[in-house]
C-alpha cells in the first residue's frame, strides 16, 4: 500500500505541475527594463505630436 501511495502521489504532483504550465498567465504587465523605458521615452519625444497638439493643426486659429 505504501508503494502505491507514493507512486500515486508522484503522478499527482507531476500532473499538477503540467497543468500549472498550461494555465493562462496573470494579467501582470511584462517587465520593461529601465534602459528600454528611457529609449521609448526618447522615441516618443522625438516623434512629432498628433495634428491636434501642433500649433498649425486644424483646430488652432490662424
């Protein structure tokens, strides 16, 4: 009986790990390193703004 219990316990543990791998991930956002965040911020600053933000845009008085 003891041997059967150990085998059953091992199989159950392996099945639990396999199911955990297949389970959907949490909604936690992916980590972005500090260097990557700075790079993205520099790219956003270098790009021209949207047409509504610019002074010569369609909504600004001429």
